[in-house]
């Protein structure tokens, strides 16, 4: 979009009782020192006002739309109002506000797909609170894929990338019980996840020829079948197919030796077989500054790599590093011509 006016990022409020408002306010308050990209907060302005007062932050908060957000950002925090149905108390989630949480996410996606905002950034949600109101998805990632598929061009396979300064990691299976992972792990799923990851690292992250390291499912990557058959039966054939198609891939590799310093120098992303195999090293190596980015969607989406943290909401101790990193990554991806929404 050469020559086009800069567009703000669309930041959905997440659960208003969590630390989403806290860290959004912190990123805005320090915008000049931190270089915070312009964003449009989509949520309840009264929540921001009360939380700002609790955190002793003082700056204008004004209603805005996508077109006015960037111009307004220097002088006031722009908010596209989405009203909560029930009073919001920091640290006390209420399922009565689930509708507003969902509306904020859907609005952020709609604005971005219409080209009015440049990317979607989401503050954390509490799935258990949304479940009480009938939310039917395992998490944010799956919900975003469902929203995307409303264009009639899907379905889309959402791929969760945990991106930090020391590690990029992707879980093939995400929000399912560990006991269900072996049955869910198919050649098709591993292959599609790897292809989407390679494509988006190339097209959106500007890594010309991404190097993929596929972790084994079992200890020692199955040790030739002695510790499980999935590694040789499912993962190895996928690696061979990827290599034959010109994608740089190795594996299956034992997960216990995949994440030390020297090992990480040999790949651009670790493709892991289940949620914790990816998220434990990702959070251990970059808890405060890792970003959750969703690949495989027709728009850019990032999120801080932490939850709602209800016990510390409104107390002025929540760190904003991860949201700042999510905003900066989304802005960087959106600024590149190859990162534009497909």
C-alpha cells in the first residue's frame, strides 16, 4: 500500500476484568519512550477511565473510529466504544460481559479485513468466562479461524506461532488434552502446519528460506520405535515430503536437545507436536517479550504471550512488555508489502 495513509492497529480489549486494560494503558502512557505504534482500542471507554484512575495515569481518552485513530494518537488514546453489559471490577470476571469481549474481537477483525486498520492485536481473554456464556471454541486462535471462514473462502487452518527474541515455536496440536495428542497427530496436520509456517515466515516475516526443525513426539524421537511409533510413522515421512518440495526441514528431533543455545542456531522455527512442548521453552526463554502470532489467516494477528492475570489486575504491577512486543510485531508485519492481508 505504497503512498497510503498509515492505519492504526486494532486492539481488542480482551477480558475487561483482566490486565488487558492495564497493559494497553501502559503502552499508551509510554508511547513516546517505547515507540508504541498507533492503535485503536476496541472496548469499553469507562473501563479504561476507571482503570487509569486506579493506576494513577492521567491522559485524555477519546472516542474515535479507524480513520481518526492515527491522527488522534499523539494527544489522546483513541477508543472505539464497545460497552460492557455489567459493571467491571478489576480481578473479578463476569460472564455477563462475554458479549462485549466477543464483539470487540469481531470488530477488530472486520476493520482489518476491510482495510481500515492494519492488523489485529488481541488482549487476553478468559475462556472459562466465555464458556459460561456459550462460547464454543477451545481458544482465541480457533475463534479467529471461524471468523475468518465467514468470508466463504475457508476453512483456514490457524497456526499458533510463539515468537520471541530467542525462539520461534509452533505447536501442531493446541488446546486438546495430552492423552488425545497421538490420535490427533496425522501426516496431513503436521504437513499443513509446516507448510503454512514456512509460507508465512517467508511472506510475512521476510525469512527467504525458513529452516524448520520438527520435534519428535516421544522421548528420544521414538528411539527407532522402542519408545513409540509415531515419530517414524508420521513425522519422518512429512519431513521427507517437505524436503522433496524444497522446504528446508529436519526431524524428527529429540525435544530434550532441541532448545539449547547451539541447537537454536540451526533453525528458524521449531515445529512441536503439542501445546506444552512448544510453550514451555518459548515462555522459559522469553516470558515477558514473546508474542503469540496466528499464521494461516487472511489477516495479521498478534497477542501478548500471557493470560488475563486477574489477581494483579488494577494493581499497577502488570508488565506491558509482551503487549508492546505484540503491537510492534503486528506493525512491522503490516508495514511490509508481503505482510498485507491476502
